C-alpha cells in the first residue's frame, strides 16, 4: 500500500530550515550536505521508482476493486494537488529569501565599490601630493649641494691662500736668523729645520711662478740656501780638521804597529758622521752639483784621511818588504789592506751614503806603497814556482771576496788587486818564455837521456797524482817532477808539463792557450832533434822507441789541460814587394807596380798543434814498424822459395823485439799494439812474396824449414803460413800482464 507518511517524510527531509536569520553574508551560503537542489513537480517526485511502483500496483487491481480504486485515486490526486500547492509556496518562499540575499549582496557590493572608489581617489590625491613634495625636495637637495660645493670651493681657496702664505711668511724670520747667526747654529737641530723649510719654499715657488712677487721671494730663498750651504761647509771642514788633530795627537802615544789595530782612526769620525750626514743628504737633494761644488767635501775628507793613514800604512808595508819573501809580503800586505779597506769604505758610506770615483782614486793612492813594493819584488823574483803560488793566492783571494757575503763596496777590493795580478802574469809569462828558450828549445840531449833509470812499477800515464782536477784546482809542483823522473821521461817533456801544471788556471784562457801551444811546438821540435841525435849515435830503432814514448807521454798528459789546440797564426808576406823591387831595377813598369804594391800582404794560417803531434807520432810509429818488419822480411826474395829458410830463422828474434819494446814502454797495451802492427806489416810483405811464387815454387816452399815443424805430408795454404808466422807474436802477446791486443 502507498504510505503517505513515508512520502511526506521523505520529501520533508530535504526541506531547508529557513528559520535562520539573514543577518550575515556567510549564513546565506547554501550548505552542501543540508540542502539538495530544488525539485519540480514533474520529475523529482513522481518520476521516482517508488511512485511508479505504487502506480503500477494500482493498475493490477481486479475489476472488483476498480471503483474503490478510482475513489482512492481521486483522493490521492487531491492530496497531490495540495502537496504541489504547498510545495510551490515553499519554493516561492525560498526564492524570496534568495532574492533578499542577492539584494543584500548587491547592496554590500555597491557599498564596497563606492568605498573602493573613495579610497582610490584618496590614493590618487596622496600620490599627487607626494610628487609635489618630491619635486620640492629635489629642488632643496640641489640647492644644498650647490651650497656645499660653494662651501668646499671657498674652503679650498682659504686653505690654498693659507698654504700659499705659508711659503711667503717665513722669509722675514729666516732672514733675521741667517743675518746674525749664532756660532753653533749648524750644530743645532733647528738648522736642519730651516734648511727643510727653505727647500720646501723653493720647490713651491719654482712650480708656481704665477704668484705675485714669486721671483723676488724665490731669489731670497736661494740666497738663504747658499748662505746655509756655506755655513755647513765651513762647519764640516772645521769638524773634520778638529777630529784629525785629535786623532794625530792620540796616535803619537801609540806604537805604529798598534795604531791600525785600535779604533782611534774611526771612532771620532763616526761621531761626526752622525751629525753631518742628514744635512749633507738634504743639501744634495735640493742643490745640484753644477750649482755648488760638492767635490770639496770629498776632497777635504779624503785628503785628511790620507794624511792620517798613509804614513802608518806605508810603514807597515815597508816592514813586510824587509822579509825578502814575495809570498810573505803579499799575504801580510793583503791581510792588513783588506781590514783597512773595509773600515775605510764603511766610514766613507757613513758620511756620503755612496762611493764614487774619488774614493777609488783615494784607495789607489793609499796603496801606492803596496803597488811599488809588489812590483819591485815581482821583477826581482826569478823562481817561477813562487810567482805561481803568489798569483794563485791572489786569484783565490779575489774569488773569496767576490763570492763571499760582503757588501758591494767590499767586493771592489778585488778590482784594486788587478794591477798586481797583471804584473805577476807578465812576469810569469816572461819566465816561461825564458824557460822555453833555455831549457826546451836550446836543450842539448845527453847519452843518459836515451837510457834513463825507470821504475817499472809506475805506469806511463798515471795522472791521478797530478791533482789537476781538485776542487781548489791547485797543483803540487813537485808531484809531476817526481812522477816524470820515476817513469824516465825526457827532461824536455818533464819541464814542459811542469810549466803547464804551474801556470794552469793562473793565466787567462787565451794567454794560457798561446803559451801552451808554444810549449808543445817547442817540445816536439826538441824531441825531433833528440831523435835525430840518438839515431846518429845509436840504434835508430831505439831512438824511435824513445821518440814514440815521449810523444805518447806528451799527448796523453796534455789531455788533462783545457787547451784550444787550433789557432790562427798571423804573418806578413813580403814576396810581392821583393819581386817588384827586382823588376824596378830592370824597367819602369816595375817602379809603377812597386808604387801600387808598397804595402805587404797580411796572411792568416790555421795551425793545429794536436795534428802536428799526431803527425810526428804517426811518423815514428810507422818508421819503427816498417823497420822492425823489414828486419824479418828482408830475407824473402821474389821467386826464391829457399829464402824462406832465412826468414824462418829471423822470426826467432821476435822475442828480442818484444824485450826492446818493453824496455821503453811499460804499458802492456802499447806493447801489444806495436807487436800487432809489426805482425800485420810482416804478414803483408809475406803475402806479396807468396803471390810472386809459381806452383813449382810453392811446392818447393813446402820443403823448406818454414814447413818442418808441421806435417810435411799435408799441403799448406797461405793462411797456414800466416798462422805460423803469428805464433811467436802470439807468445809475446800472451806474456803481457794485461792482454788488450790479440794477434
């Protein structure tokens, strides 16, 4: 059955509670869960599944019930009409409420829009007022900036005026002070302030000549500066003179050898330098040396020091001169000069802040006694060893000063010793030239030189004891001489190497190269003369071994020296002049040619001493090898197989040849090389001899003594014979202590 209550209840559940007041904007908003959408009469109610189901149930009733159903339907229709009417009224109420809400919203929005317009107008008015205020504030700021700029300009102008007046105002006071100066004005601290103030005013007026009366004030200030400079110079001279008198008076009470050790020559002058130096520096900044003579300060100071030190220093150096030893004189003199130089240079810097040529000249004059004494002793010294030791000592002294932690002025002492080094080097060169002439070029060979006493235990080229490569580069002159005598070197070779070892590192490289090349050339020439002399009186082979040995010694030991062997030898060619003189005697054309070719022709020849040494060594070795091989092969005759018998007997003398070589050359590798060369020369000649033999001669050769020691039933080739010839040479080679050459 249709339940009316359920329908009404279900429909009334969806009605909105309209009892809420419309006094707020938020209360008028529909709620999502409380109020469903408004339903119309057509679909929301009667289209629901419940209504349709109920209507269909009415249609299925039986005919008996149709009348009752129609009545019920009418009642239902009436109820439905009433519900619709009630529902429409309810909708109208709700619509009215919505309208009132919308009207309230509209009124509120209108009020809000009106207030927004009012606020906008107020903001626009405020903006306009702000822009006006900003414009006025900018104008005020510009006015303030202009006033500030003017104030700064006036302030600068006032400062410039005050500063400008500060350069003109002191003139009156300075004139008053310098017109009647007190006697101790220069020694006061205010004097330096006056000079500083005058320099500042002069500098300003020279840069700003557009001031009124600037020329007048500038001339007045310069006059005051000149007057102050004159006062300072007189004060300087007075102090230096007073200190000199006090020092001289104090030195009279002391012994001469103790005066330089004391501080009396420096303490008083150092006290004066503390007072004088600031003023002198200030005057040098403001006054050019062209305007004022600053050299007067240097001259007076250095002359005063010269009068004080020269007698004492000269007396000390003369006392060293009396010892008659150049080594002692140089060492003691350099020791005292070094101390004096450092003290003098330091005192000079305390006064003048820098050295100049005046101090260099002063020191050279102060050392004149040392220069004269050293020059005299050097010229009288005839011992080359002592001169080399002195020269080496001075060079080491110079290097120690130049490389040490000294002031720059202290290092100048090394340059003042250069004249002494030049004198020593010239004297060394002179003595070396005299030694070359007397003991090398003019040496007369003696018979004992060919067979010297030799120590077999020493090697020919043992150069380690020479000490040429030591750190100090100092050579013990006795070592080369003892080594040379022990190994039987020719005296000329001994003297040459000893001279080179003494002067090595003492002379400039160019000078040493020239002397070394001259010594090498003279030594080779002397060896050649000795070889010719011994060849005429003794066995030429012995003379050749003598020549080879000494050339090898000279060549090997020269490698310890750094020598530029190649040099240019300049000369003058007068050949064309003499040719023109001879033509001039015969015709006029010769006179004209003589006029054109009056000057001689300068020629340059490249000379290599090493090449010269090698050529002589090659000449001696080849001569010895050819002669030694010829002593064996001279028995061989072409086309004569029987001559091999004599050749075989001569090969037995190879041992004698080895003894001859070892008697001169103690180096086993040199002996092996010579034996190898003799064998190769002998084998070469035998090969040529073998090629001259015919087949019959070769068969006959197999019957000679050269083939007796081998199997005669076997045919022998050339190589077999050469192996047989090599046997005695191999035995000699195997007997050598150090076999460095194999045959």
